[in-house]
C-alpha cells in the first residue's frame, strides 16, 4: 500500500476510533451523568470487564512510551497522541500515532533516531 493511502487509512481510523467509543459513552453520560462511582463499579463489575480495562490501560501506557520515548514523532505530535489517548483511548491515540509516523515518511525520508546517518561528503 502506498504511503499516502496508508496515511489516509490511519487518519480515517483515528476518526473512527473517536466516534465508536463516544457512541457508547454519550448515552451513559446522558443517563447517569459523570458518576465516577458508577463508572468504577461497572469497570470492575466482572473479571472480564476488569481484564478489558487493564488491557486498555497497559496499551495506553505502552503507546505513550512509544510516542515520547522513541523519537519517531515530534514532541508536539506526541502531545496530541497523549491528548487523544487520555480523552478517548487507545482507539484514537494509536492510529493518530501511526498517522504521524507515516506522515513523516510521506513528507520526507525517515531516519531512525537510534541509527546514525552516513556522511555523504567526500
């Protein structure tokens, strides 16, 4: 798949990653408001729901480590990934991270931050 098409797929996935989770959250908020006690109760209601939320939490931490720790995207873009991850979830933060990563490749050559660039002089 061409880099431009891949960038579009990740951009569209970011939008989908915002819309689908909020489609579940908004009706809950309309019914119950921002009842943090009820939210905590529902998150931990069963072992399966706790498993799912812990999986999301670990994924979010790993995503944020990748966004800030690898140097593959700029700090400003890493902040956007953090915002998307914290306000929506990994479903928005991860495709946004990949969109920024692929966008760097579309706009110019990518050099891995841990590898040196060969000197082309002389």
